[in-house]
C-alpha cells in the first residue's frame, strides 16, 4: 500500500495584546414548536447562484481564485520527494458499520439522497445511538440500534424545521451538536443571505428522540442593524451555554470591504430545552486585533461533549502563507456582567498556507482555479481536553503543492505563554479537504484522536477517509471509508464545490467509537453524504445498546473483548451467570448478584477465553434458566 502521510513538526510561540470587542444583550425570538411526526414532504425549493466566478472579478469567490493562482506560483505541483517523508507507525482506524444517506420509496426501493452545492456535512449522535446528519438543506436521522431510518419521510427540510411556511426562503448551512448532559440535540442553520431577512435558527430537541417536538428560536442575522448578514455558523456548548459564531457580510460590495467582522453569540441552553418564552443572548462583536477584524472565529468543542471553558480559534486564513493563530476565551458565563473576551495571538515556525483546489479526473492541471474548491485555510474543527486544544484546518503541502491538513496542538491556551505545536498531514498523490477532529481516549491524560476528511485525486474519485493519531504522537496511514463512484460535475466549467464542512463526533458514552459524515461522489457525477462508524485501535470499549432482536452483543466479538448480555428479571432475587463450552463443560461461574425486577445488561470480558464458540447461561435463584445464548470469541 502506498504511504499517504507526510508530517512536518514545528513550535508556535504566543504574544499577547490588548483586544477590542463590544458586547450587548439581545432578546432571542421564539419561533414556535416543530413536530417532525407531523411533517409532510415539501418541495424544499431553493435558488442559488452557482455560476463560476471570473478570476478578474470583484467578488469574494473571484478573490479566492486569484489566491489559488498566486499560491500555485509559490508552491507548484510536484511529486512528493520530501526528506520529511515518514512511515506511519500507528494502526489505522477500524471501520465499523457504514451507510450512505438514503431514502426508502413506497415500493421498498432504496435510493441515495443527493447532496447540496456545497454539501455542508454536519452530524451528531446521541448516547442511545441515534445519529442525525445535516446537509444542504435537510436533516436525516438513523437509528444504529435497529439499523433503520428515523424519519418516515427519510429527510426533513431545514425550512420545515424553522417552522416557517409559504413560498420563498433559502435555508442552508446546518450545524448539529449533541449535549450528553441534557441528552438533547441542537440544530442551527441560516436563512437567506441579505440583511432584510437573514436569520440564525436554533432548534432545541425536547428529548433524545428526533421525532419528538423541537423548540425553535431565531437570532437576527443583522444584529447591529447596519446592513449586514451572517454567514458560516459554527457551534459548541459548555455546561450551561450554547455558542454560535458567524461572519458579518456587507452585501453588494467587493471582497476587500465585504467582511465586517466575526461575531460570537452566547445563549443559555437550559432556557431552550425548557421552551422558555424569554431568552436573552449575549452578542460579542467588533472583535479586532491591532485595529483589524479577526476572521472566521471557530468555537472549540469539549472532547467529551461539554467544553470545560469556552475557547475560540482564528487565523489569517486568506493569506498565501502566514504564521499567526488567534487564541480567544471567555472569562465567565452569561450571568457574569464582568465576563470579557480575551484574545492572544500565536506565531508559528511551521506556517500554514492557502490550500490549492483538490484534483479530480477532469481537473485542468494548468489552471489553479480548476478542481474541487477547498475554500481557504480557516480552522474547521477543534476540541478541548484538560486545558489542551487540538485543531485542524486546510493548508498547502509546501513539498508537493497539494491540499493538506494542518493539525495544531495548543497547551495551556489561557496562559500568558502557551506552547503550540503544528503538524502538516499530507499525501504524495491525494488532496485532502475539509478535515474535522474528534477525541478517542478515555482519560484526560490521553491525546489520541481521529481526523476525518474528504480526499480526491486525478485517479481517485472523491471519497471519505480518516487518520488515527495515537498517544505516542504517531499517525496512521489513510483509512479509506468510501471511494467515490465518478468525478463531480455539477457546475459549469471545471470548478466544483467540495465542502464546506465535515461532520465528526465521539459517541460520548462509548469512548473510542467515532461517527463521521463526509462528502463522496455518486455515479453520474453527483454527490452525497457517507456516514461511518469507526473505532480507535487503542481503545477497548463497550457498545451500550444491542442490535434490535438480539440478547448477546457484539456477537461475534470482532474487535471487542467485552460482551453484553441483556435479560429480564421477573422479581427480586439472586441471579448467577455461567460460561460453558459447546460440550456442556462449565468454564467459569462469572457472577452472582442480587437483582430487582426489570431489564438488565450483564457485561463481561472474553479475554480469558480462547477463540471459539461458548454458551452464556443466566439462572435465577432456583436455577431456572433466564437466558441461554451462544457467543463467538474471535
């Protein structure tokens, strides 16, 4: 197998500087309650301008194209012959169950759900095994316990989730997050891209079942009433609050003056969960450094679901090459009138660079504006654990001129002099796009993570992959989750949208199990979303929910050592469990325990057993059999 990993290490040093920001309280609009059980499929019609921009134009997209051209001059395409080429030493992530996002027709036929332009993949999964995937401009839910689609209509449009009716409106950029403390989902998305009607919708689920009602609120997309609209949301949560960031855009002007700063919204999530009538948010705006706005502020999520403290990251994402990273944090919560936004900046000796477009079969290699659009070098994902941050972004691989991943490490991010290391992860033959990252360890002393992303090349159709980073600071080779079926051709010319997000989350009650939602190509040059369950090779875990209709799981054990046995106890009594071989010989009595009436799950390790088939028997106090099931130890 070809090696797909190039690693460049460096150190960042941080300087501090007084920062400018403004904060104000803004009341959130309560939009109402949406019940997905009542949903009937709608036309979900949207109109977008997808014409390929001219590099000599004045728009933001035209500016991106000019930067691609300039970047190619600095980093020309060439074979990967770097002396930094390092053999991957970590094991690859282990692939579990996978599925395309699909719908079932009344006749039972299964078809793919086509993706948007761009797809904007986001996802969240509950502790009970319900996954919600968001993409332009719908959500789709899947029950991993029963391997079935949750919504009777397969998908629900973002417009329906807003509670708005009638003709008109463009609903897009969904972002999902799961709150393990409250056992709830939060969905955020945008409406329209003009100051008059732009909104940020926030939908709080009323339970862990996405079919139950959602409480819907909205924030103004033009919060300062100065002819702006909000673009590119990102979200996170702490123990009490929900955060959403976005960029304020001036309509109808050139890219040079069109950006008017990034903003941070701070919301009491408990009020949303209780369907409160009055919710007040705090808006942080005018966030500057040395008189210039910080761009594309990205919130840092908690590694295990809840951030211990809310940090935000930003960088000089439009520059051909730069060495600055902004590290921000809030000093308190919304109830504290003295809460401040602190912003430091970091300088790295391993700069990140403006990423080139990804290549595919029809890419014109002589034209840097051709191919799969990688956008810029903004931060795309981050998590916080034990006062350490790991984050990812797109960058250029300076050795080959290909699109690559920047993996950053920030220690003591709120200190006066945090230590920050940088790594570039790249392939000699593939372009990597839109990475995101999730923690895979069990304790705060671990650093292992899985990075998920999209990939493509002239010879490799757009697919989804993952790389494992272990506690010894080693990386794995690329684990392919799905290969595409054709090249993407949905826009005129050779410029195609490839992003703008990648969904990834740890299943918080099962450390080491990660779920991803990425972009891949369908036959006939279309695109869709691929959902994967993947496992950390260094983590032993127990799946907390059985597959419907089974009492022993997983069975066979596969990569697991632990097995779960579900059974019912009819009344208060002592129960006992035994392991036998197929000849009826007792191997071991493994437990005796009192139990009340109810449903129980017995968990035990198969490590003492050799590979083979066994029987687990659970008996009541009178030695009556409650359960007898075979299981296979691989």
